[in-house]
C-alpha cells in the first residue's frame, strides 16, 4: 500500500477548500514540477536571479531528473514510516506533500507550487542533518537545567553552514562540534548585516573560542545545543 493509501485510511480531515468548495487556480507545467524546481534552484544558486517553476526559461538536464528522483525517494520513505508510527492524523500540508510526491503530475493547485519550490532546499538541508546524525552525538544530549543561563567558555570546531527557507525569511545556521562530538548551532537571518564579518572570522579557522550561553534544542530528532548571547574570544596563543 502507498503512503497516500495509508493516509486515506487513517485520516478523515478535510481541507479548507474541501469544506467551502473553493475553486483554486490550477498551474500547468511543461514537465515534472519537481524536476523543474531542481533546475530553477541551480539557476538561482548560480546567481542568475529568480525564476518561477513554470518559467519558459528553465532548462532541464539529466542531473536535474536524477536529483528529483533522489528527493522523491527520500521524502516518500521518510513520510511512509512517519505515517505508520504517528497516532495523530497528518496535517493538511503533509498530506498534500505526500500526494505530490507519489503522483507524477504536471499540474497542481497554486497553493502546492510552493511545496515544489521548497523541496530541493529542504532536501539540501536534510541531507546535511542526516550526515550529522551518522557522525556526531545527536540522538540525545544532557539536560542543562538551570545552568543554561550561565555564561560558559566553549572551544568549538566549525563544520558547515545550512540555509533554512522560512515563510518570510531565510535562516542561516552555523554548525560546530566540541571535542566530545556534540553538535552546536548558531542561527542568523540572511539579512543580518553582520553576516560578512561573521563569515570572515570563521574563514580558515579550525578552532573558535566562544563565550556563550547554550540551551537544548532539536530539529527533526537531531539534538544539539543552541548558542545565544555569544561572542568570540581571542585565544591567548592566537
């Protein structure tokens, strides 16, 4: 049975458009919209500006088709096991997402175009987190209790930067690890004027000393320490 079939058996939820019989505009695509989304992301990443998924200027290659299949396979499997394990019905958004993944359609409602647009970005971020789960201690972390308000010194190694697309802003996350292989993160918005200075400071450094407060946090069962009220500290031998 497909993931969509399981959802139909387990959920009787109706969407807003179902209840009020709202007729949404349908967007037609010249190709698989997930493939088109992968192609337009590369176009944008290369600094060519913004393109909509249904733009006539999108050029599709075999690499885009391969990436689209990887994305479809990754999220289909991920949500299949989530549907089986969760007691509560899935949200309308997740049901729509699964339906779009399983059905190779070339048209969709306007509200679903955004899902196709974001999937390559979500995948790029999630692949990094999967690697963190394999190589670092992210399955559980010690509770800080009241000590989360204490300022502490942390010598950390910079690992990688990820970008998370939110509704109204793009969030940049800087990831670090300590000597015990625990994960630490700093969150900044992409419009933060201090980003260039932050990036310049990290460039070429293998170890960074912070004075910071930390708190337990998690993203999709990946546990880490979130840093706040932090500042760089110049090491004595630097």
